[in-house]
C-alpha cells in the first residue's frame, strides 16, 4: 500500500450515505416517527458550510499534507500499514489527538474562531454534522497530528483514520436516537453525549469533546451526561441573528480583528487571541467559566430560598 | 473534480428542497409575555427585569434591566439575544413603527423591533 496516498477516502465514500440518512431523518420527522427539526435556511447554511469546507480543504490541505509527509520522512519508527496492531494503535492515538484538538478548539479563542461555525446552528440534526469549518487550515490545528507522523504512522493511514472519525461523528448529530445501550454509552461518543456538547445551557458548556470514544472525557474530567431534567438548548452562547453564510464562517475572526484593533497592551493582544472565548481585559464579557459560576449561584439561591426569610 | 462539485451542489439543492417540503421547523407563535420572560431568563440568568415590551408582531422583545437593555429577536425558528446600554436603546432610531438597534456585534449587527411608539410610556 502507498504510504503517502490513501487508496480511498472514507468521507467521500460516505457522502451518498450522508445524503440518504438526512432524507430519512427528515422523512421520519415529517411523519412524526422520530424527533427532528429542520429550518430551511439553517439547513442550507449547514450544507453550504460542508460544501465550502471541502473546497477550503483543497486550498489549505496542501500545506498540511506536505508538512505531514516531511515529518513522516523524519520518523522515529517504521510502522507498517498492513499490521493489525498498527491500526489498533492509530485508532486510539488518533482519537486521543482528536480529543485535545477539540478541547483546544473550544477553550482558546484563536481555535474557537475556526470551530465555532460547527456550533452556530440552533438545530441539532444530521445536517448540523456537515456544518464544517472553512478556516481549520488557517488555524493550523492539523499540526496536532504531526506527532503521530513523527512516531511513524504513514500519512495515508492518518488520513484514513481521520476520515473514519469524521464519518463516525456524522450519525451522532441527531435527536432521533435517545439513548444507545448502556455499555455503548459508557464507551462510545453517542447522540446523547454529543447533544450535551452542542448545548448552550451553562451546565453543559465545555464538555464531551470526544471523537469516537467518550472515555477521554471521563479520563480528563470533561464528561457531562445528558440529564432528563435539563433539555439541551442548541447553539452558541451568543447566537447569530441571521443565516448569512459568510457571517457563519468568519464572524469570530472578525470579532478578533475588531478586538485587536482596540487592544491597548501586549497582554490584551494575547488575551483576545488566546484567552478563553469571551475573554476581556475587564472581565465584562461572559466566558464559559463565568456563565457556569452565574448559573451555579442561581441554583444555590433556588435551593436555599428561605435563608433571608 | 468539477463533476464532483456539481454533484455536491445538486445534492445540497435536493436536501434543502426536501427540508423545505417537510415543514418540520420548530413551531413558532408570537411571543407572549411569559414566553419572553422565560427566554430572557435563559439568556441572562439572574437578571431582574424592570420593564418588558413585546414587539407588536410578537417577533421580538426588549427589556430593561438596570442600566442594560436586553434585546430578544426572532431568527428563523429560534431567537438571538444581546444586551446594550439602556441609554442607547432609548435613543435608537425609531421610524414607521420600527425600532432599529445597533447591537455592535459582528455576529448580530442589528435588531429591528416593531413598536407602536418609542420610547414607550414609562420607559424613561
Ligand atoms: Zn465542538
Ligand atoms: Zn458536532
């Protein structure tokens, strides 16, 4: 097998399945067999983001690929693409890399700017899965996978495993499936876990970063189960107020540029770029942490209402 | 390559058409006072409202909370909310029954709310 060029791309192969699955979800919801909501302009925005993401990938993918090949040529070990153990190893290592990529993409604004569009829909359906970034190449998050190339995993193998992960994550973007069997929920990322990830309820913010395996969240303390008493509300903390696709793709970058133009010190530049999303010099804006704290204070008040009485 | 792109465009068009045909957006009805309060409580936990004005078409609302104006506006089958200084909301342009608010945010630049009069009685 050619170690540089994958003989197939899992995502391309899965596209007909994506299309059929979306039609099926819509049809089942139309006849009230499952829960799903589709708003026409929202659906159009999500699918256009998916399409544009592929085009953007063609433009910025070259550099990422060249860097991966260069690192792999200077690899530490020779890992054969034909060995079963190598596929088992890359399954776990790629998924671990994905977890940290995804966590970084939420917790630091520069990378959030590239990832926010995946979360900017107030809907959670299979079309939301295809709402992919246009600016991931610019944010250079592909560099996080370079250590795997350095270990010796061939670029083709990395490409295939990344594709498998993306295809896996398609089907979990649905409200049609409530819970998977208990053992499955314990090990794998599921519709339930990922609904929490897409929710803007304060108690659900910044959790469930998993790709395929939910165990990483449990291991690193970011796991939050979906609670029956707290229905997820989807979207971002400050939702977009129109469906303009350029706004979907670039609004956080524009926000960063605006903030940098008004920055008054190197500390502010660093904060606006690499602070948590919502960071501001005087703390006047909301971050996930402040929203969670506000929510917890509210809960405490509600739970002990008679202190003053 | 181009064939693939054309095929993708066609697939997107078909899916959007199917979504439009199904009419399965979240059901929307004009905002009631209670619904607006519930939405604002989700958006701004812990903020008490000193006044609340629902747009005449029920597609948005504006509330006063201390020195802030809390703005809620319909977007598709959902809502977006922002807060701006109350003084700015008071002095915003009001013409032909529409209040135009500058939200100063790239992600939600402007809001348009229908009111009979602005500022409303008792809002100063
Ligand atoms: Zn995410
Ligand atoms: Zn997602």
